[in-house]
C-alpha cells in the first residue's frame, strides 16, 4: 500500500487505550509510531518510566527509551504525519482542534467532539460515507487537518450488530442493557473495594452517549451534515467485575416482519467496506454468530477476530418486541484503539490521507 509507512503520534499514550494503540501498531504495515505524548506528569520521562504497562504482551522494546512529549502540536511538529488520540474528553476538546488547525489528521477516541455536526463519527462497516464530512469541517473551520471520531466502546459493538438488521428489515425501537468491563474506565479505574463481589448500575453519561451516537451512526449523510436515524433507543448501563469485554443484552422491534432464520442470516452474511477492501485491521467476518446456549462470554469471546469482531448469540424471538440477542465485544480493541486505527486505514485507502 503506502511506499513508506505513515508516521504516527499517540496522545494519551501512557493510558489504557494509549497502550492498546502501541500494542496494535507495533507491527502495522501502513503506520509506524514516531511520537508518544501524555500529560505534564509524564512528559520528559521515557515511555518505559512513565507507563504502568497493563497489557499481556511486553511493552515494545523499541519504544521504552522514547521520551514522552507534551500533548501539544508545537511539541509534535515534524515528528509525525497523523495523530491518534486517547486523551480524556475534557483535554481532547481543547487539544484535538489545535492539532487539526496545525494540519494533522486526528483520529480520536474521546467523546468531546463526536456529536459536533461537522465531525464524522465513523464505524467503517456502518457509515464509511460519513468520512466525507471532514471536507465540510475543514471548509467551515479553516483547518488544513481534521478530526475523525469513533464511537463509545458500547455503542460501537451495538451499532455493528444493529446495522445488518436496520439494512434488511428497518429498526423501529431498541432496548439495550450493558454489562461493561473495568478497563472501560481507564487505569486505575474503579476502586477494587467498590467492584469485587459487586456491580455498579451507573456509568456517567454512558446511557446518553449510546442513545445519541447510535442515531448519528445509522443516520444519512446529506452532503453537509448527518440526518439522524429515526429509531427509538433506550440504554441501561452497568459496570461489572470483568477485566475486558463488554456484554450487551439487546431487544429489537423491526419495521418489517422477519423470521428467526432471516435475522441470523442478516448477521452472518454482513460484510462492510473494510472487509471488501481487505483493510489490515478489519475482522472477517465482522459479526460472529454463536449457536451455543451460553455464549458469548467475555473470557471466551472478547478476542474473536483479534478483538475486532462483534460476537452475537442467543438470538431468539421476544414476546414483547420482535427479537432479542446478546452481543459481546472487546472494549479497548474494537471499542477504542482498534476502531481509530480502522478509521485511519479507511481514510488512507479512500484518499483522505494523501
Ligand atoms: N477504556 C476504554 O475502553 C475506552 C473506550 C472508548 C473510549 N475511551 C476514551 O479514550 C480516552 C482515554 O481513555 P483511557 O481509558 O485510556 O484513560 P486513562 O487510562 O486514564 O489514560 C488517559 C491518558 O491521557 C493522558 N492525560 C491525562 N490528562 C492529560 C492532560 N491534561 N494532558 C495530556 N494528556 C493527559 C494520560 O497521561 P498520564 O499518564 O501522563 O496521566 C494518559 O496517557 C478517554 O477519552 C476515554 O473516554 C476509552
């Protein structure tokens, strides 16, 4: 593909999602990590000193001695071609526009700009055409760079599973109940004494994010914005003592009648642009359907498709709505860093990184 690999800077490189970026990009065929940035607490230390590494593969040796930079466009000028951001939302709101104004394409995990009308919120299998919004954004804001966002970690797996149903039968209403992993709260996250032998039925702003982001993702690109999908959606979220992998129980009401076999077939045969283009990080299949009565489960299914696939199981009729099922996906791979990387692969392959 690219003759030389594009040079990549990671903002928030020391955190839970930042470490996933480092892990997933270590051997990437198109991208090469050339800059690592974090807060003033870490800047000036080496990446090895500043990072409490929490993944089960070693911190890449070649990066251990790199000096961590402040998350500032002046500090990263000349060091990289594109930016992946894993900053806290409060910081991202101020920093990401400055990077875009300085000419960097920014692929962000943060929620700060996701719902801005001229900022694309993209899952490449679901709404690759929304990427064109970056041209609207650049024109409106006078930026030579741009910001592309990926959704919240629960939304991304939910909408990946809803997309084939929406395309085939139309969605009228959706109720989702999530059981979300601890790594979704970053590091160190929820205190152990709050979560061992327990469950917390609240995650700040999460229900609102799932309900609004889903309607933007399944919406229609109009040429200068996105018309949100007209779907009623209700989310109830819970933090559970699982390290990685969000589980979601979903009930759907369809616009057109469908048999159980047709619903399963829609999941099974679903292919998106990343699968057609053979993007390096794309899972194939994007959706895995399990027939066992007790799957999916976080420990057994979160790494399906290299952590990039969504696993669906227990697909069955619902006595109140039409169908119900359980889905599961990795929250820091497909739910975060892997999602941004796939967005950047799509951008590169479709001419937005020339
Ligand atoms: N965890 C998930 O599953 C998940 C999923 C989807 C989206 N997200 C989003 O991804 C982002 C990162 O989440 P996370 O779980 O990785 O959080 P985290 O573990 O708390 O890491 C935060 C990172 O941001 C850096 N940072 C904090 N304050 C900063 C500041 N003022 N200036 C510059 N850098 C600063 C930290 O650097 P220091 O080490 O120097 O403090 C660290 O590298 C958040 O916006 C989150 O909502 C997370």
